[in-house]
């Protein structure tokens, strides 16, 4: 039997199916099918379970016999082992290269350069001292002149019989009314400040670190928050929280074709976390591009770079408690 990719392509062409038609029948993206047929399985290291599931779906649509399916799976596992051996060799070569570089760096010494000073430039600063003293003297004279002018002008106004002080407060009118107006103004200011605080108290601050990698912060005093995922197409998913498997999230195929036949209707998963116990989560999806994510009901606005790649992906979310304080300062 030919290699795995050629076998699948020949079987598909024998059934007069295009790769798009095979994608529609298996619910596997066209990009993933092309990678399988072209033998680009090194892109799916660590996702062997997904690829085996894809091969089973493909064999069902293309009417592979049981022994043919087993041989396809065996070829894939053999290729996976070869890729692992190549990675191991590359790692060993890199480690050896680093060791050699460290040895070379230990034998290499940089001598401190001997810099000669030119006495006319570095030592003869008499003219600089003269200029600096003149500037200081001019500033002192200017300050004395300003102070003297202020004292003279003030004493001249005080001796003028027509001069009236503008600091005297008039006692005419209704004092009680002025106090009431002042209290009302203070109450309105307090109420406005409370309203502004209530308006921004539920805001979630988001920062994009990299492709499908986001950090977020919550308002001060928040104890819990919700994380929601909406799936609009068939997608295998698993979740780790704080680098550990999260039992409250079921690892399975969401929006399965046997349950959903309309891609405008989402299968929604909502999880609640304690702020004190949460650090980060890593959501592993079998394909990318049709999911939506929310924190406390606020949608995370994904970029084109986040959604263009339909291959398996990791969505990373990290709680940064200091972001809110830094933005406030």
C-alpha cells in the first residue's frame, strides 16, 4: 500500500469526491484534509488522538475496510515515532551546540580598553566655570528684582484710599440658602461619582499578548467570574486550568453533527471560577475559527490573525490582578 496521504487521495478520487465534499461529509476542515493527503502530519505533533479520529471518519466515508483502516493507523503511528526520533536528535544536537558555545565563551576574554584623556578638553574648564557663575548671578538678580517689585506694588495699593480688598466676604443675602446650595452641590457630586463607579464596576480589561493568547483583569473586589465558550461547528475540545486537567469541563466533540445540523445555533459552555484560585486556562480545540469567548458576558474581540488558521489551536487566558491597579495609577 502506498503512503498514508496518497492512499486517502486515491480512494477519494476513485469515489469522484472533491476535497471540499469530503470535508462536508466528515466535518473536518479542508486545510486539515489537505495536510493529511500531502503528508504534513508533523504539524499535529501532540494531537495524535485527533488525527486517529480524523482517519476513522475519512475511512467511514471512503468505505475503507477494517484491515485498511488498521494499516492507515499503523502507518500514521510509525510516522509519528519517526518524527519523535528526529525531534530527539535535533534536541541533542542543539544541546551539544550550546555546550560548545559555553566552552568557547569561557575561553574568550575582553580586555578593558585604555582610554587616553586629552588635557585641554577634559581638564581646562575655566571658561565653563565663568559662564556658569554669570548665569547664576543673573538668576539671583532677577529673583531679587521680582520680589522687590511685588513688595513695592503691594505697599502702594495698601496706601491708596480707593483700594478695596477682594478677599472680604460679603455677609449680605440669605446665608442659609448658600449653605443649602453648597450641601446640594456636594450631594450631587457624590451621587455622580457613585453613578460613575457603578457604571465601570463590571468592566473587564483585556490585553492581547499573542495569537489566541489574552490576559484580563477584573474590578477590585470581584470574587468570582464566568467564562463562556460558544461552538458553532463540530469541534473536539479539552481544558486545563492552572496547568491541571479541569473535571468540570467534559472533553468531547461539541456541536456534534448528530445533535446539531444548524451552524447558526451554538452549543454553549459556561464555567464559573473563583478569582483567588484562578491563574490561567488553556482550552485545546480540534479546529479554530468558529468559536466565540466571553468573560462575565463580555465578548473577547478576536482579531483576523486569531481566526484565519482553521487548524487545531490553544486558546490561552490569564488573570492579571495588577492590570487594574496600573491602569488606575
